C-alpha cells in the first residue's frame, strides 16, 4: 500500500518544493498534481521562484503552477526538500498547515508529519514512481514525462554514480507509458541560449585545478548576468561543464548573489560524499550532487572545501 496516496483526501492541498525548483522538484510536484487532477482532487502547485523557471524545463506543464497560494491549507505536500527553510516564502504556510507530507530522496529531512523518504534513490521522482505503482495508479504520457525529467536531471543524463539498475528499469517503463526521453534530454541539455554559451566560455577560462584534492573550481560574478544579458536560472548547466576536467573528481561552481554572498554547486564522480561537504555550509543534497549558500569569500569557501575533501581521503 502507498503511504503517500493513503493520506490524500478531498481537502485543501498545496503541492510545493524547494525554492527555485529544478527538474526533480518540478517533475515530481507536477506529476503529483496531474494525478490529483485525474482523481478530481483539488490542489494548488506553488513555488518560491526568484526570477523565471529555466526555459530548458518548459516541456513540463508549467501552466499548472499558481502564483497565488492561500493562507492556510489542510495538507501540504513537499517534494525534493528536506528543510522547511528551503521552501522560501512558502515555509510559513507549510508549517501552519494541519499536516506536512515530505517526499524526498535527501538524507534525514528536518520536518514533515509524514515522511516518504529514500536517501538511496537517485531522484524524488523515483520515490514518487514507487508510490504510484504501489497505489496501482495509471501513468499516462504527461505524468511519465514529468517523472522522466526528474530522473534525467538528478542522474545527469544517467551518468552520475546514483544511476543504478532500478533507474534504468523505471526509465524504460516510463518510455512504455509514452515518456519522450530524447526530446526531454535535448530540451534540458541540448538547447542553451547563445548568451549562456558566451558566459560558459568565460567560466571555463576561470577554472582552477587543485591537483592534490582533485578539485576543480570556477565562478560566476553577479556582474556577469548583466554583461551577458542572462538570468541565473539559465546557467545551471555550467556545473556540468566544469566537472568534465579529467584530472578532477570533485567540481565546485560558485555563483555570486545580489548581496555578494555565494551559492555553491558541488558534484562528485567518485564515492566522495559532497553532501557532507555542503552540510558544512548549512546546505545539503546527496552524495553525487549538493549545494549550499554562504557569506564566506571565494577563497574561504575553496579552502574549506579542500580541507573537507582531504578529511574524506
């Protein structure tokens, strides 16, 4: 029996996830929304989005997302978010609801009355897929495309170390349900704005390799967004560009924010756990891919990451 769908009812329902949602958060939340719609269950999908949702996710039914959340809901379903602070402006609404249900694949969520969690899963859509199958719910083409999006993005096109046999089994079954693997992959990874490509060249020129730690680091300055006329939501792919350096096992991309703080993205292609590194900055994620925010300088961040890598050696 599905723990998730056993708790769905005809009450007021909010579906949400972490601030500035990625393909996994959007894919899982929108798949759940489509299922509730098919059952005639009312729900709102809302996120705290700074700027715009990345254009490489416009194959998803973004039109289902509302900008007008109510002040109070009986149930709040949180996807791909293990810390209530990462809900942004929706945190207060979630915490004052009657019940919070967290569906996630990150380690040890810090909130949720009901937690449907598997930290070994590659994506939240993988966790949701299992619940859908347990509840004997039909997966149509639109739901399959949403679920596939999360699988693709959180496994880095099935390249990260979290890609196991179950991931491929689910992907194949989603294709049988109509998921358009090729077009989704092309939209996410093969369709990049020209200005983002120009910025990529700048970021690649800034790469620094630390041989002892097998760490590669680069950065995006706040002024780059204006210089290249690009939104921050369009450059998430850059971490996958710098991680290509053959001599590195860990990649770190730092993005300067309006207030001069930094958001960091970490990737690992070995057994080294970057979630542990991100947690040193109050961030999180999973072993192969994690992120954080900090007010430390770039040099301070780099030193802290290098020390953390050595501690895991």
